[in-house]
C-alpha cells in the first residue's frame, strides 16, 4: 500500500487561489492522500466560497488544467481549532471515502504561517497516522505527478528527511522560481538554485540542499517526531529554513526533486509584513545557528552593507517610507529577540 500523505494548505483571505490549488490536487495520480485546509480566520467569505466549490457550484478556470465536474461534490468535514483536542474519533464513513474529501479547520484568529500549519500537522499526526506531511501554499498549482515522484524518492532514500519540489513561476511556466536553496552562515544570504532561469534540464536527479521552500515541503512524520513542529517564534518567513536545518543537524538530508513540479504565484513586490518579519527573523535564525565568530561577521556585513543597501532601495526604488520604518522595526526587534521554541 502506498504511503499516506496529509496535505496541509493554509488559507487567509485567498479563496480564489485556494480553490484553484484544490482543483489541481484532486486531479493528481497519487492514490493515498488527505487534504487538510486551515482557514486563518479569513474575512473575505472564504469559508462560504470553499463550500460552494466543494458542492460543485464554482467552476474553476486555470491555464494548467481543465475543471473536472466528475469528482464533485467533495465531502467536507469541519472543525474549529479550539475543539480539535476534544475530537476522540473521526467519522469512519468520512475516513473510508476516496480522495475527493476535505477536512476544513476554522481558526479563531490568524495564527500566522507557523502555528497555522502546526495546527494541521498536529491533527494529521494525532488523528490520521500519516506517513508524510506536505505543506503546500494555497497560491500554487501542482503537476499531476508531483506527489508520486516526491513520495517515491522519499521511500527509496531513507536518509532523506525533507523533500521539496521544483517551483516555477505561475505566469511563466517554464521559468524556475526555486530548485532548493543554500545559505551562508556568515552573511545570512540565501542562494536560491535556478532562480529566474529557464528550465533547460540543468537540474537532474536529487539535489542535496540546505533547505527547500515551505511553498511545497514534504516531511516524513518520523522526522517531525524527532525534531518537533515548526518554530512558532518565527510566525512568518525563515520557519522552513529553521526546520530544514534542524533536520540536517539530526542526520537527515534535505533534498529538492526537480522532476516534481508546481507553479507558484509569489509576488515580487515588497510589503510591510514581509519586510518586517523577514528582517527580524534573519537575526533570530543567525543567533540560533551561528557561532560567535560567524555572528560577528554577519553583524559587520549587515550594518556595513545590507543595512544601507536596503535603505537606498526603500527610498530610491520603492519610494516608500512606510516600508523603511518596518525594516527599521525588524532590525530593532531582531537585535533583541530571543528564541522561545
């Protein structure tokens, strides 16, 4: 029997992207998976729209697939996050259904990326006994074969603990967004493999990397048992990097599988939330994983170059003082933040 995979998707005010992602998932060729959708207290009528999609009342249009009315309605079971602990036994009739089903968990507030996903991970491990957990961004579309290729690679390589797919730009389907990444423990710079390259077959086989994007991250359940859940201190950004480094420090490989493909709508524009958390969490990560010498080099690099480069970018390129203040706030809090995990 094929390994059981729980696919966790986080939605926050993004139902249009989410139902496109769901429609692509329900057309994959992998036979044994569960979809867990976590709604982070959306205010855009997401829950109603997702129910309508599952009932077959919203026809999803996409350049990547043809809408399939044959697998509707999709059966939904719903929980609120504060009542999950009281769920002793899942509905057996629901569990025995085919893959055209959806577990919907409604959060009472926005828990961010880390804790939002952790709510789904706990549910999958405690209630579903999954062999793998897949974190998947809601603004993605997946290739029909992507999950089968990732799981087969994981099963055939016990030393691999975390796997990522190749990620392509949604609006340029043959241009690579990420094929895994490496980073410098002296500068904190991230080096994303294949970024903005046209796919000409330059990435083959299994790529051993420092980390893979949380956009599509497949982790073995036994690895989570050993290294724990996502670190909630991060809230947003760097959390998957932290998870991957923890796995590597515990003897597992982190790899990208270029033959497994998804397409991602990631925005290239800056915003206040992104700039604050990315900056703050860069300091958090470097404090956690560097020695005194490495952290000293990082501080010199950051305040000798990166700090002034970012100020120039906000003033001259983005022409946005609000972004600059968010960056300053991220730096200030990053200098004093402590890891609570």
